[in-house]
């Protein structure tokens, strides 16, 4: 019996002929996989295109094709190879895209380039686990007879949702400069934006498969996938017009942003200089016209202050002299009765026009080993083994900060790129504005600050509110509720920016349902990874190359 070069047939069952006929009628054939010498370069190409499409380089049209090489490479592969192909794509993307990790490690570790390169490779190797997980889930689901396209899409969602990352990112951020494709975020968050892009990649892969298999393309499949993009774009046009109309009708406010540009060491050495810069730049903004709020960056007021005296101290120090409401970053200290002796809070405080402190938010998502030791709150004795580790402790309150009769949902550092966390805070109480205070000086004058901004933009779309970001060294910006940049500054320069925002407090679908649909998708793909798809009464078998039936004498010898 001959077989197609494009398909692998299962072995003939050495059982009852009737059983063999029943199994044959229910088999799932998987196309012959590409050889390793072709598949791995395709995975590398995927990683490279992913990097070029991603914020920082920003060739965003590539986001509709960057994953296609990986889709092609994965088809029909074993689970082990599919996992490896995903890892190669992820490692390529992270090693190139996170190039700024090397200089950061050299600056703060004191080690040479070689050792830091090893550390960088280890970190990127771990981060690459996200795409490896995608490959693993896809490989298992496909081998169990589930449709390849839906398996890839579900595996994509699951990998973005559940794989823990030190530096989170999302594929949907690639279209931050093409907001028409990002408007579906108010329905399903950044994950739905990513799926729209995946649809484009699957359509491209389908056309490639038709060439490989020397068959006509399945135009119904390609058309269906293309229609996903068309519907998303149409939704974008309609929603952008609706949101712009809501902004035009809403009450307005003028917001100022101060970017002090203090180096990491200078902030510690010369605390008064940092405060003086922020006051001076605030005065400059006030000279340009009335302000409803000024936002300073993370730890803009350097030096730890005892929390029981903090309100009085800050009011006497500067807030009473400003004459305008201010959100500023501070470090608060609390004594504790264990080996640590004290803990710190990375905090955002808000003062009113009279200088009275009206609210406080403490950072919840802390940087492991930098700001705190994992399990350090539960087992404080760990600090005896690592006395130089940060003693910050996570905040327990997520209420928005009050500003008169308005409320401001506030996030510190990379909390603004965690969709669920922002959704939780917005859902805690009705808020009218999103504010992020950050210090990205750790990463130097690289693409990282621009990546951070791009990742944060989708929070504005998900919740249809203005987003104001003040960062110590850039990029400070105001983003409107459809993801457009109203104004932004540069990097590593002191700046005072201002712009108009509208007070908005809508309720979006994403606020209500959150990530629940994506958890369902994750459960489905994990189920597909372990449960074979049945057709009729028999379980499908994975296609394999045929093996000729041996003569009875040879079978007896083998036994």
C-alpha cells in the first residue's frame, strides 16, 4: 500500500481484521512534519520577527505574520520537538528584545560581561518557557487528534495567561501604534487583541501549508481567519468614534507630569536635590496655567519616613507650599518585632490643594530579591542569611486615591502592565483616572522604557479611561481611552509636561468578566493536551509511517 508524502499512516493493527477496519475509519492523520534542519530555522525566524514587530522596533504589521513560521514549524512534530521549537523562538526573541538586561546586570552586579551574559541567558532561557509552553500544549493537543488551528490559538492564550514571568509582556502590545486593532481590549483585554493577531498568522500559515502540500488553499478557512481581523478593525472604527464622543462630552481637567531625571545613585546621595527639581518643575507647570493635579514619579521624594509621622512630615516639608493636588512617590518605614527590625513600603500618596495628605497606596507587586525576599514576611529569619536584600513589604489596600469627588486608580512600577491587577483596582471602587508612577532608570537609555509605555497603553483601552504615567527618567505620557498618546516626553532628561484629560467612569465588558473566558480556554487546551479526541467508538491514532506486515515466522522469532 502506498502513502502520500504529506501524511503519516499508523501501523496496521496486528489484531482482528474487523478491529483494524474500525480503527482505520476513525484515525486522525497528521501531516508529515518538517525536518529539524528546516523547523528550527523557522522557529528562529519567528523569534526574530517577533522582536522586530515588538515595541521598541515597532514594525507592527509584522505582528500579523511573525508567528506564522512557528505555526508551520510545529505542524506534525513530536511533543518534545514542538516544545523545543517554541523555546528556540522565545529565546531568540528575548535575547534580542531584552538586550538591555546585559547592561543592567553589569551596572548593578559589578560582574564582567561574560558572567553577566551567562546570567542574561539563564533569565531569557526561563522567560522563553512561555513560548515553549505554547509548543508543548500545541504538540500534545495535535497528537491527540484536536484541530491544529484552535489548538494553537488556545495554547497561545494559556501561555500568556499562566506562565509566570519576571518581566511580563504580551503579543498584543505589538499594535499599540495601530489602535484600530486594539479596541477589542475593552471586551477581552490584551489577550483578545493577541488572538486577533494570531488569526492573521494562522491565515498566513494556511497559505504556506497549501504550497508545502501542493494542494489548493482552503479559502473558507483563510477567509474566516481574515474576517476576524476585519471584524476587529470595524469594531475599532466604531468604538473609537463612540469613545471620542464620550470624551468630548465629559468634564475636563489639566494634568501636569514631572519627570525629575535623578540617577539611581543621585537619588540616594542628594535627596534634597531630587525634591527641589520636582518643586521647581511643578512651579513651571503652574506658570503655564491652572492645574487640577500634578503627578510625580516613583520614590520622587527619596529617603524613608516613619509612617506614623509621614503625613505631618510631608505636609510641612513641601505639600502645603505647592498649592495644587499632587500624587508623589515615597518610601515609608514601619518597625517590626523580628530580625528585620523594620519593613519598607513603596508608596504613592496624594495631597489636596491645601497640602493635606488624603490617601495612600502601597505597591503590591514587588520585585523578588530586589525589593524583598520571597517568603521573607512569613520567615523573617531568611534575612539573616541575606542581610542586604530589600525589606519592602507588599501593600494590602487597593482602593483608588481620592481627589475631591473624583477617584484615581494608582499603580507603581510595572503594576500597570498586569491586566488582572489593574482590573482588580478599577473594580474595587469607581475610578475616573488611571495613574502610574515608575522609575525605569534601572534599564538605561534603551528600548525598555518605550516597551513599558506600550504595554501600559492597553490598560486605558481596557477600562476606557485616561492613563497618566510619570516616570523618573522617561517615558512620561498621557494616553487617551482609545490608546492614543496625547503627549509624551523623552528619556533621561528633566521635563515638565501637561495635557488635558476627561473624567470618565464607564464599565467595560472586560471589567465585568475579567480573565474568566481565558481561564476557560486554558482549561480546554490542557484538557486537549491529555484527552484524546474521539471519533465514533474508537480513539483516534496519531499518524505514523506504515510498517509492512511481517511473515508469521519472523513474528515468532521476534517474540
